[in-house]
C-alpha cells in the first residue's frame, strides 16, 4: 500500500509539473507578444498579451482564439497593425510549437525535445485537441511507470 501511495504521489507530481511548465510557456508567449506590440506601438498591448498568454494554455486551438480576438480588436483602429500582429502570432506559435514547448517540457521530464515534438504530433493526430493537451503528462507518466515501476532494477547502479 505504501508503494502505491508513493507512485500516486509521483504521478500527481508529474501532473503538477506539467501545469507549472504550461503556465511558464504562457508567460513566455505573453511576454514575447507584449515586447513585439510595445516596439510596434500597438494599442491594447497589455490586454492582448495577457489574452495570448492565457489562451496559449490550450494547445493549438487556444492561440487561434487569442489571435482572432486580438486581431479583431486591433483591426478596429488599424488594419495594418492587425495584420502585422497576426503575422507575428503565426511566427511565435511556430517557434513555440517547434522549439520552446518541446525543449521546456522535454527537459523538465528528462525526455528529448524531438521525442516530445513527435509525441505532440502523434497525440494530436490520434486524439485531436485532447491528445495535444494530454500527451505531455501521459508520456511523462508512461516514462515514470516503465522506468520506476516496471523496470526498477534495470535503472539501479550496482
């Protein structure tokens, strides 16, 4: 029973770590967005940047919603700025999806960034939005279960 509780505690720790790094990724996206909007002298930079950081918590779908809302708000005052914002958002989300998230989540769970990127693509392909959201903690939990539960003696140094 004690072993089971230890494993449950470790799995909960993995989920908490995933949530923590998701928030960190959202902060990175919000800060990058704010910096861009500041230098481009765009209005509503604080509100739109917070929106982009928060919507970034939902992989793929969230940033699209944030970009549409931000683009519409900016288009009310200046269509060129709205288009510039949308272009930057596409570039930023590409960098986030290909480099930042795989590196951030991969390093925090001891899984290579390339493997995490592949897992995100496969998870999204198989299970859609839910696959994208849950693939990182599922892979991390699977790694823990294989390494520490199923094959614990293989990982101990003699």
